[in-house]
C-alpha cells in the first residue's frame, strides 16, 4: 500500500474546493447576459388548462419571454429515460402539483418571480388519484392519455407495467410448509432532499446548444436534448459540475429541455435554479405496499415466497418503473428459496414523478420481506439471526437461478454484525435488538470509456464521465492512476462533467462507478503501460515481452528504472505524452428477466439496539452496527463515509420522513420546516460501520460497488428492535413517535 | 419600483460599499452582488444551515438576514477562513477526516463549527453534535464532521 494508492485514504480530490467554498456547483456558475427563469404552476394536482393570459406578465419590466406550451413545437415534445411521456410543459392538463404550465425569462430573478405571479391561468380542477387503491379502482380517471402509450395493452389502466418473476411452483410446494406467514407492509413517499436544489442552465453555443445541469447522467441528458431539438450529439454540450448530492434524484432530465427551448427562443443564456420546495415537487421515491406470503419448515428453512409489490409512481414514469422491476426482481432476497412468485407493479398517480433513490426500489420489499422473516422466526421460536443463517445463500450458490451466483461470503458479514451488536447477550429491560440483511443487484448493463494521458513530466490527466456527487469517484480514479503510473496523487487531475471533452459514460448509478468506470480507468492506465513497454524495449534494445511496468517502475532485465527515465528519452525532443484508452462494457443479455445479470451484489447486515419511551413513542437508537461486503475498499475513509451516510439516510424513511398529501394533491409538508430529515441530533448514540474485504469483486483490485448497501435494511432492523423492546409489531413506516405510541396503546395487556 | 438603499459592510476583512434592494437578503448580496458563492442557498427558511455565516461574531443563517441589517457589520464567510493560502485547522481537519462528501453543506458546517469553537474551544462530541444541529447534511457525514471538529479543537491545543 502506498500513501496515495489503493487501500490508502488520501485527501479527497476536489476536497480543497469543498472546504474553501471555491467548488463551483451549477448555481455558482455565472453566465454573461443571463436571463432568470421562474416556473408557473397551479395550486392543485390535476387541472384542465382553460386559457393562459400572459399579457400582465409581459408588461413587467425586464421580462423577455413568457413561454407556454403554445410557443413550443407541436405536438409538444415528450421525453423520458424509459417512456417518452413527460411533456416539456403541461399540455392541456396538469398531472401533479408543481407541474409547470408556463415559464418566464427575465433580466432579474425579481422580475421573473413577479411576472410568474402575474401569468393568469384559468383552469378547472379535476378529480385526481393519490393512492394505490384509487389508482386501481376502475371508476378512477386515467392518469395518462392512452394515446401516449400506443400498442400498450395496459394503456387503458393506471398500471404502467406489471412484472412477473420467479421460479419453482409456489402452489405445489405450499402444502409442504409447516408455517405460512402473510402480511402487508407499507413504505412512505420520501424525497431525496439533496442539499443542492436542482439547477439548470442553457445557452446557444454556435450552431448548437450548451446545457449546464445538476445531472448525474450527462451523456443521457445529451441524448435527450439532441433528440428533442433535432441536433446531432456533437452539437449538444452538457456541462455537469459535481452535483451537491444526487442520491438518484438527479439521474435523469427534468426541466433541461424547457430551459433549452427558452434559450433558443431568446437567443440568450437562461438559468433556472429550483427552490428546495420546487425540488420536493420534482423528485421522490415510490411509496409501496408489499404483501408477503411466505412458507417455512419448522426448522426455519424457507419453502416459498409469494410477493406482491405495488409501487405508487408519479404522473410520468421517469426511471421509476425500472426501480420497480429491479426491486421486485430481487425481493426474494439473498436466500435459498425453492419456489418464488413475484408480481411487481408500477402504478401511476397524480403525484410528483418518482424516480431512482439510493437503493433503487429495493428498500421497500426488503422492509417487507425481512420483517416477515422476523414474524416467522417468532412463530417458530427460532432466533432471528439463526433463521437468516439457515437460509442465506453460500458463496457461489445460484440462489436466483437466472442470475449471478452469490458473489461473497455473506455469512461472514452477518456473523460480524451480530458479534458487533453483542447478539444474544443479556439486555436491560425495555431494550431490544434487531438484525436484518439487505441485498441489491448492481448494474445489469454498463458502458464506460476512459482516457488517461501521461504527460512528459510524469503527471497524469484522467478523463472519466462519472459524476462525483460525494461518493468520491475522483479520488478513487486518481488512486488507480497513482497506483498504476506512479504519479503522486497531487500530480493527477481527473476531468469530468463535459460531454465535449470527456469520453462517453452510460451513467452514474447503481454504485457502479468504482467497478465499471474504475475498470475503464485501469484499462486506460494499462494501455499507457503497454506503450511504455514498447518505448522501453525500443530504447534499451530488449524484447517487449521482457519489460514489465508496475507502480511507476519499468522493470528491464537486470534493472528497474523510474517511468520518467523511459518516458522523457522515449518522447524525445518534442516532448508530448502517452495516451491510453480504456473501455469497460457489460453487455445486455436479452433473455435475462432484467435484460442483464448483476455485475455484483451489494450485501449488508444491519443490527441495532433500541429503547422506546413508552410515554411518547420516541425511539432511541443506542447502537447501530452496519457491515457491508465491499470486496476491497479502494479508499477506506471514503467507504466509511458512504456506509455511515447511507445508514443515517436510511434512518430518515425509518423514523421520520414522509410526504403528506392533501385532498387537492398538494404536498402539505413542503420544505425544510415541515419535512424532517436526520440531523446530527438524530445519530444513534453509537454508530459503527465495518467492511468485509475478501477481494472477490469484479472491480479494480477485487472491489465491488458499495454506496447503497447500508441503507437497504435499516427499517426492518429498527422495527425488529422496537418489537423486541416493546412487543409491538408495526408494519407501516415511518416509525414516528405518534405511530409507535398508538401501537403501544393498542398493545394487548399481558 | 424596488427600493434601493446604500450599505457598507465589511466582508472577510474587506470594506464594501453597496446599494442593495431592501427585500434582498444577506445571502442574495453575498452570492449575487459580491460573487461570494461559497455560501450556499438551499431551504431559504433558516432550517438547513447551508447559508451559515458570521455576522458581528454571531452565527446566522444569511437567508434570514436582510442585507440592510448588515449595514456597518462585519461578515465572515467560508471564503474568509483560509489565510494566505493556508487552510484553517478546521478546514484541514475536515479534509483529514473525510468530512466533506458532496460538499454542498460544508461551508455552512464550517462556519457553524467555527462559531462553536470560538465559544467553546474544548467541546465534547455531544456538544459538537448539538452545536451543528442546525446544519443539515444529506450525505449524512455527521460522524466524520464531528470527528473533524474535535480534531481541530485538539490541534489548537498542541
């Protein structure tokens, strides 16, 4: 291990900008001659737009454009990552509270805000649906016009997609179960609440357009903008400065197409920085009802799992349906289950479009299935740790017949978490413990390119299209280059976030970047090494096969030279550089239920010790242990930050976070005062994270992806501890004091 | 018409004369008039702490202070923490402990921590957690942030 290289924790690349305030996020970038944009929205979810009068708004000094759907190309373009269903501006009818019906561009923010208030929209409020039950009622209105879903047999319903997965014959084996446990568990609507609200800018750029966005997937945005504007990709330049937190909410295009049209219409740069409240109306996680029916033998071994997961997605699909299929598909967990039947539905509603959110559709069924397992353990008189160990897949076991076999020693992770929490040791009265496991499939497909330039002085520039939104990808890529090319980390620059400069990367999601882009960076470094080998062979008159390049050293027969001793003479009087290219591809598998098998699994075990205030229902977490199998931590300090952060973020949906909708479909707790996320005061009294490193991942040096694992099973672990402490079983999240208190009141007296 | 008022404010030791709109906040003026974008904008209701600055030695949410209220005041922002190109011990500790992840809340965290240490140079971890309770971090790096503040306090003793 070197001070800079793999397994070390050098200071974050980009860290100095973050602690001095010089890091430029989208909202910090000032474009010359910019116009400020403000959205016009209605005060209800669903309404028929009768007319829009922009005349008063246009009279406001400084206003340059009031854009309505009528000013857009007709029919109004629609876009989306999975379905092209989201219009640039609402067409005829709004579908959720906060959907823009018009937008104002003005010389100042004040003028834009004033004019937006003066856009007079006459509208007729229409009946709308905000729940799964209402959406599935045949008497309810359709959220989407069937015309935008041609050739879709479900277009006449509010079910966007119904996914069926499984193996074995549940009905045939059900009779052999000694115990069947069936319950329904609900998971709330929560929002990402990145501290950086979403922001978008666009400007005419020669014969093309430049777009700045808080986006996680700049190349995907480039494709959306190019398609919608009819431009070649090369004429759409996307700048994606490091996002100030993403968590999935910033994966896909939202308002960039609108701002792009406004920039082209005005011929000037346009800037739309959302407020936090507007960001709440832009992104959320799908709320979910999961019914689990599971059969067990008397020794605790699973016989079958029969799972129905209904996810309430929003008015437009965004990437929500993919979270439904991926989360539903993995819902039988990391266990050996002879027969599995899963149905997962994405159900449309007149609410904020839900999208990817750390855990990507998995935390919802994990909450249900892990809680169900605890209920079975109690009925069978088996310890919750023991029932999990009896069912857990062993390394190499094809626990899901159509997918990647178990790729880790998962039992080791579970046993370590149990050891750390002191599982089985006596507890004082009023305290309880809970343990749960979470597993998530990594990326199913992927394509990442990287270019690495070794400059004449030995310094290095790495190009990687990943977005560094806090996970520390820049640092990890720099460490890989330091390890392979011998440069100190201070001599390495990592360039990201500019589609005109940085090679293509599919996306930053699914904890993929260390593995997929990391392998591309590694391959590019190895390409540079190959050129160094050829250079050394030429300079020293040896066969190329006799030369080895390793960690900044060129090994020739009989002697080792620093890279620079080959590079400088090899490049000669004109100088120059060596350029390496790397590619990492994980191809689609058309016959796979998800279109591709898991590149790796994120596996976590969480164990907590809790105490409940019987008078208030308030839960105190005395200890919270989270153990993740990461393969190999390339940067242990950053890995710890990701694990602890995901664990605490998981406490949000477990204990406090949920949207509250009113009868008009407005989010009542919009903004930071009424929507609580964990603060420093909500930390468990003791939070301990550990990693398991067996070097068994597909990424560089045996790494796996690792940024979501410790969020996955926080809720079932905490609920199990509450049950252990108080005897009450709660099947609805979040476990607010009120909910816990009510459950305590209803507890049967012994 | 927007009413405009002249103010004089000293920001990070530099005296500035400005004419500001009466409804604009100190946050607006720092970011939009002075180009000091290190101070961040998030909730605008004084809950998230991203816009935390020091105003005459007090820690404030600059989104809740009208710019005119800062007339003749001393303001310190995150840009004022480093001196002569050297990071402050607090900034260095944030780097060393991995406390800055996405970084968006960090200027506010640093200013709140700066104020905390000015008032209580030897805080315990519970005192640090309480002192930073008004600064949200969605990366939830609270544990590493509090370790950084503790390390900075200890470094000041050496």
